[in-house]
C-alpha cells in the first residue's frame, strides 16, 4: 500500500484561493488605473479614529479657508522636503530618500509666508491598514487633508532636506490657486499609500494619493494658471509599489461583509488585516509581520482597499519596491518628462528568498512628524530665511 503525503496547509490555502476567485467579479472591464474617487463633500470622521497626542493641523488656518493676497503682489513658490520622523531619527531616513513633501508661499510685498502640506488625519499606519474591532469588523481611518499655516521653519526643511524656490507668481494667480486647493481638499478625502502595478514600469492598476501627489497636483495647477517654473531645480519623489497580476474586484463593505457574504472570504480578509494592527505588543506585532511576509511574498496574496472597495491582489515578483524617481517641474520639454528610477531602496529577492529592506515608509507631519513622504533633491543655493512658526 502506498501512502501519499499531503501538505494540508498548502491544500487549505489553495482551496481558500479558489473560493476567493469564485467570489470575485471579472475585472477585465475596469479602466486601469482605477480612477481615484472624488466626493461632493468631506464626510464627518468616526470618533473612534484618533490622531494621537497632536491633532491634525493644530495651528492651521480656519478649516475650509485660504489666505488671500492683493492681485498685484509678488509671491514666491517654494518646494519643501524633510526626512520622515526627523524628530525621532534625525537625518537617518534622508539617507534612504524617505522624505515628507510640502510647499510654501512667500509674499514679497507683505512679508507673509505660509507652509502648505497634505497628510493623514490619523497617522500613516491608520491610513494603510484598518482597525479590527472586537466584533470582527473593519474600520478605516484613512482620511487625508491639506493644512496651511502661518510661517515657514526654514531650519527644519533645509537642515536635512530641501528648501528651494521653484517659481514666482502674482497674488491673482495665488488667489485662483487657493480656490482650486479648497475644492481639491473637499473632494479628495482619503489617503492611499500604495502604487499597484503589473511590473516595474508596467501597467498601473492603482495610483497612490499622498502628500507628494498633492504637491505634484498643486504645481500642475499653478502652471495651468500661468506660473513659470525654474527647470534648473530637480526634485525626486518616492513611491511604495506593490506588484500583482490583474486585481480581482471583491466589492464594497456591504457586499463583502453583508448578508449572504462568503464566510471563507470574510475570514481570510479579517485574518489578513489582523496582522497589521498597531495596538498590540511588540512581540505580537513582529510575529504577525512575519506571518504577513509569508502570506504576501510566499503565498502571493494581498487584500487592497481603494475607493472604499475591496480588491484581491494576486501578488507577483518582485512583490514590493520603494523607488526614487525624478519628476520634472511643469512646463519642461516633453522629451524630458520620463520618470527615471534613481535608486532602489527596497526590493524582494525571489531567488534568495529574502527581503533587502533598507528602510520602510513611516510618517511625518508639520507638528508631530507623522506623515508619510518622499525625498526630493534640488540645488538649494537659492534659500531664504523665513520667519519661524511657533511650534514647528
């Protein structure tokens, strides 16, 4: 009699995958990349979602307002970058090109200057993964928003990062930009950490939406309004990529978790996100991250949340990368607009079966250094000492 040894763990995973794929909708009809969903109004946040010790934009302007300049004022536009979590790690993450992006406006006529940045309301980890509540339901605290506040802390931005003038506009252009910024902030309400693609440089499935993308959108809008940018300035931006075969659409929360839901699928999603809970002991967190590593890199499985809908990502090599791109300022010759990968910071070596992780996206904000963002490099000889804003 011959006995055949079967790895029941592998069988269970295979069966689970078949059930998941049987539950999904065909995604071939989707437009790629899936457009970021905008809303008519920003909804109220759930009281469960908390930002930590320091709330969002504690010293900013009154919500839904922007400064207004005289139409003939001369206004400088500056690009700002500083290392993520500089308050905790100093310039360490700058060495890996993990930077937070922002921008500033300096009114040459009045002497007024403002810092403007877009970041998470409730910290990066909460925007990337949901809270698993006691009743086995998921709560996402993933809103992001713009914050503009008086003053520019030139030391903070220039010491280990970038503080460089990129354009000069009129007060009239700034006022028009301010109207755009208010609408952009009202309609683009949630933060997205990941860029999901078929392969490096290949077809994009989902685009990220973070503070670097806000700065890029803002520069594009200023250019459309008539700003002329200094193309001798070179700015780089980092993305964190996931690589997968064509994503499989699962549905929104009411479909995935509502009446008649596939219990096996629900269990698998809950178990996946349970590994990424910030409110757990360091020992448990490390154990769960190892499990997640196996699930993502070995089993090729990732549950993704975009536009308040769930997707299944059949992951593929190289699975994940942190890349460092130069993106020219608006208006440069189109032949120079290619995005060039400057440095690979993080990749998964499939042959060796190990992850070479020099660093990991963390977060930094204007006050508590708590927002994810990216490294930019520029010729910073053109610097200006702005007045320092209290508390920054």
